[in-house]
C-alpha cells in the first residue's frame, strides 16, 4: 500500500489517540486501516481475507491490548503484576476491570464520552474554518453556527467559551 493512500482518516485518528491517550481513537485508527482490506460476505459481515501489513506502533498498541486481556483471562491484573497481593482477580472482577485495564475508563472518566466531545470540537472547528473561508461577516458566522449545531447561545456566551 502506498503511504499516500493510508494518510487520511487512519493517521488523523492515530495522531489523536497519541495526543489524547484515548483508546477509542486508536481503535478507530485500526478500523480505518483494516476496512480497506475487508470483504463482505452474504450476511454483510466484513472480514479480512488476505495478509495485511500493520505499522509497528499500531501493532504495539494491539499487542498491549491483547496482553492485558490475556493477563485478565488468567486471573492477573496487568496493572499490578509486581504486587502479588493485589495481582489475583476473579473472572467477575476481570470483566469489571477490563474497561479500566484497556484504558476506556477510570475514576470520573469515560473515554467514549471524551471521544464524542473531541469529535464534536473537531467538527465545530472544521465547520467554522469552512464557513470562515467564505468571507462571512461575524454575525453571519454566529447565525450559521447556531443553525448547524443547534446552539442557542448569545454572542457574549460564544465569546466567553
């Protein structure tokens, strides 16, 4: 595969995964990398039927995720391998720890919510940049922004954001 064909959505998602530490972006990058190779069966389920080359940094991410799942499946918390007293975990506890171990949640944080928020900010920024280029007046930009995103804020509220 040529570099030019792979440097779009997958690279943006991977860059955002590295910047934010959010595994949802990382998994989106994996999906965008592999979906180009997917074929669809009669039940419309995609599958990979040929060998695929994965960049080493993404392969490392996949390996670490697989390692964490493997450790949990054996009753070990991979975050506590050095501390034998808290290392053991039951199958029920392993399931409840999985989201945290894989980086999807921690106390007070839900990476799926963070992902949606980050995507919304990106969409708003791209939308703003797109309409800004059209040389719209400031008042028109605010009206267009409100219409596009359903935000009923005053101009002062928007300035303070």
